[in-house]
C-alpha cells in the first residue's frame, strides 16, 4: 500500500486514488468561478459604456449636422428675401448636404432655382416633393406658378386646385383662399372670365366678416362680370365700414354696369367725398351724371325737357355721323347704299319733324327719333371705333332701353 501523499499547497493528506488534493481543487474551482463572473460583469459594463458613448457621439454628430443645416438654411432665407437668388441657391444646397431629406430645404432650393431661371431642375425637385407627398401645398403651388410662366392653362388650373385641397401649415383656410385668388387673377389675365367668376363665387361663400377682404373679392368679381355678387360683397363691407371709399366706389360701379345710373351716381359721389383721388370713379360718376342729364325716357320729366333732350341727342348723333363719314372718306350726299349714307338720308328727312314743339307730347315721334339716334351710334361705333363722351352716353341709354323692352 502506498503511503499517504501530502498536498504541496495546504499540507493535507491526499487520499489514496485521488490525483490531487480535493480541498485545493474545490477552492480553485470556486475561485475561478468567482473570477469568471466578475470578468463577465466587467465586460458587460464596458459594453454598456461603449454603447452609451457611441450613442452620445452619434447624437452629438447629428445635432451638429442639424445646427449646420439650420444655419445654412437661415442664410439662404435671408439671401432669398434680399433677392440674392444666386447666394441663396448655394446656401440651400449646403443646407441639404447636412439634411438631404428635408422637404422645406428642397422647396426653398426649388424656389431659388426658379429665381435663377433654372426651371427644369426646379421642376424636378418639386415633382419629387409632390411624388412623396401629393398633398404638399407649397410644392403644388410652385408647380402651378411654373405652369403660369409657360401659360399652360389646364396644367396650371390643375396644380392650383391641388394646392387648394392640400395640407398647409399655419392657417389652412387663409392659405387656401390666397391660392384660389391667385388662380383667379391668372384666369382673368388669361381671359378665362367664366371660370374665374365660378372660382370667385366659391371664395365669396366662405369669406369671413372682413370688410377689406370683401372689397378685394368684390373688385375681382367686377372684373369677371359678376356685378350682382360683387355688389352684395361691397354692401356687406359698407355695413361694417360705411366710409370705405373703395367699397363705395365698387358699389357705384356695379350699379353703373347694371344700368342703375341714379344709384351709381349717389355711391360714387360718396366715394369721392371720402377720397377725391379716385380718378376712375370720377370718370364713371361723370358718365352716369351725363346719362341722367341726357336720357329723355326718365320718368317725371316735363314735355319741354323731354323734347330738348331728344333734340340734343339727335344733334350729337348727327355730329358723330358726319365726323365718322369724314374719317372714312364717305360722301354722305352720294347715294351708293352705304349704311352711313342711308342713315344720313333718313336723318335729314326726319330733321324737320324733330324741330316741332310737339315732340315732347308725341311719344311715338320721340321714340322714333331716339331709335334713329341709337341706330346712328351703333353704326358709327362699328365703323369708326368705340364711342366717347356724349356718344358713349347715348350708347348706354340705348342699352338701357333695349333691356327695358319686353
């Protein structure tokens, strides 16, 4: 039997058949287990620390990028407002270098490209914005403006409508109304009057109680021939601001265009009292007053006054007829069948009867006299151009009588 062996580490006897000291072996295993757990904890802690440092570094890097992008964008905005489009273009490109997918930066870059006449590149940016977000209001509006530059009417109208129904920051109602009014002005400039009037009626139905805005839309409606709708807006504006010269002038012009010359003169007189510098309003007022002073069909006129007005109208028509014939080199005394010659022959035949004192009492004679006056003014307008002065007044009276007849 082998003698007991002693452990060199602890001095304890190693039992027979054991290759090493059981006591030391257990201690080493325990110690190694403890060291391994500690090592893993340290490694895990280091990994967490590295993740935190990396995350902070990345966030810091992106924050720096955002700051640089915003700085370049602010510089570009200032340059664009100062009409330095070339400098703005470079600034917005630098901003996009740090924030490539920012839609606002891309929009401003497109606007700078348009300002520097680089339209194809601008359109590419705008179409990309629209493709990613069809409801991008500013992008649709800029595309509409590009179509306006090229006078592409259907395309412009489509983009304007898309912009109206798109998303807008801030106050969407105000933005959409501004877009629709921009569309209206384009349509009026393009002689699309009926379409413009329809757009304006849609705007008018949703207007807030703002006298200035009501007057602005009313003025556009007048340009589109919507005098009744325009008059309603002007009267709404005057209910809030009775002394508004522009609303008074607008209402007066609406009455004038619809043949209500008495009302037109009253409103235009009031407008000029508040603002004597309204030159167009003064011209319309003077014409309305001339109609009221020359029209022989105004009710409650005395016989003498009615006859005197008819004679003045006849004399004015004859003057216009002779002047027009001289302008065209037409001999009114010749009998060649020209319309002016025919009318002159009728007028010279009619003239003795017009001088009779009974003209004011003879309603049929007065009516025939004025019919001849109206025919002369119509013929001379077609031959020698638009009438002016008293000839214009006679044309307006003729239109009024045509509207009054069944």
